[in-house]
């Protein structure tokens, strides 16, 4: 039997957390960094809890105002998308999309 990896949002959170950790380490060593847009994409795709935990734990990207503004916009957009998916219309649309695949 196949083993369950995790819900997509759990996986995205772990990936985001690891990406922030990698970026913090790279910043300290002054080597190649993870692009900010990539970090934001992980948040938008559901990884914002992991991103928030990494920001706090690693003290990374937590004081840059422009980054924080975009980060919180991704959180709001992700939560809005989740709320829509949980609505009757969103659930119906998702079922229709999955049936077409």
C-alpha cells in the first residue's frame, strides 16, 4: 500500500520552512539565495504557516517591510482561496474540475 505523504498545505509548509532556512544560511554565508518571489510562491500555495514559523525561528525576512507586506497578502489570498473552496460553489467547481481530469 502507498504511504500518505501529507496534505498539500502540510507539504507546502515544510517546503517553505526549509526554503527559509536555506535562504537564511545562504545569507549568512554570502552565497546564492532563494529568490523572494519563490518564498512568496510557497506561502501562496499554502506554505505560509511554515514560512511564518521560519521567519520567527530564524529571524529571517521578518523586519523587511516590503517583504512582510507581500507575505501577508499571500496569506490573505491563500485563506480566501481556501474559504472559496469550502463554500458550496467552490466545492462544486472543484468537483467538476476533478471529474474532467
